[in-house]
C-alpha cells in the first residue's frame, strides 16, 4: 500500500470505496494496523478511558496527546495519522492553533475537534496555518455532561437538523473530514450524501464513507462492556493481525457494520 493522504481518502469517497480507520495510542499497534492495511489511524482522546482508565475523556491533557501522537507516529508508514485535540484545548482560536501545532509537530497529519458550527472560525484559522481539520459531530464525548450521558444523538427531528446543518457549516468552513458518532443511520446517510468530504461513522450505520472503531473494542479487550455499534473481530479470528485484516475487509465490503450494530 502506498502513502495515504487526504486526497486519497477524498478519491475513495468519490469512487465509493470504503475507508477503514481505527484508534492507536502507541507504535506497536499503529505499526500493526498500518501493516494490515488500515487507511487512517486516530490517536483518540478515548485514551483517557481505554489507556488511563478514566470514566470519560475530560481528564486528557495536551501533554498526554502529544506523547501518544509521537509514539503512534513512529509506527506509521502509510496510513493517515489523525490526532484529537483534547477537552478545552481549542476553546479559543489562539489555543487551537498553538495546540494543533504541537500535535502536527508530534507527527499528526490532521487534527480532530468536537463540536458544531461555532468551530467555523477555528477551522478557518487552522487551515490558514496549514493544519487540516476533521470535525466530530453527533455524540461528542467531550460534551458528555451536557448530553447527560453517552446518548445517541439526532433521534428527534430538531437535533437531527442541527447536526445536519453543523456538518454543512463545518465543511463550508474548511473541514476536510467528518467523524459522525452514534446517530441514526438515516441521518448519517443524509449527511454523507450531502457532503463532498469523507464522513467516517462510529455507531452511524453502514451508509457513511468509512468506519472507525476504538482498537480495544475491535479486538475485544475492553473490561466487559462492548458498545452495540462495535464488533469483536478477534472473537472470530483468535489473532490480532487477522482481526484487523478482517475489520478492514468487512468495512471495505460493507459487511461491517451490520443491522445489529446500527441505530435507527
Ligand atoms: O477518541 C476517539 O477514539 C474518538 C473515536 C471514538 C472516533 O474520537
């Protein structure tokens, strides 16, 4: 596989080829995932939960993100490496630029931020400074306390419209990718069709341009709870490499996510 850029992912969307993304937080796993053909690796602030053991992502710091991004970057040859800006690190444009620059210097090729149209100015500034942005919409875990828990978003018409219009606004502001988390499949499909940039789903059904999973969920090493939208690929293969290969294959073929992983 050759080096994957945003242009590659854009072309995949245009050609109807599905994109497989997974999280990684260190060089061992990012290398393994890269070897097995994952198109994009996300150093997610989910590390606050799956690596640090917190109950949400809010305690994750910029230093944590820089450390894990640098580690994951050392294992990546071809996949596009994206890193999350953590809670409150992009609450104003100046902090966003300063902190995003730290992630890019650590090896990220794109940063991800959670939130709606209010982030438009931030995205414009990041773009002007050479930093591509992935917007995260739907269930944005940094706002878990605003939502009153990890709840599906966009089930009612008003919230669905809000998410849809946020997606359009963020694309217009210059976002080059969207992650859509825990929304009904019908809304995800509407957004995916409306946007020219790739839409990557997690708990958003099979109609998005690609899928992302937290690696611990995909290989079934979480401490008991596996979200409905996830699948333990290692239960099928009994081997991590084969599990990741199977994940990529099932995303590409459209076999994953199935109806049982989808919200309506
Ligand atoms: O932090 C993360 O791992 C994420 C994914 C769940 C999309 O944002």
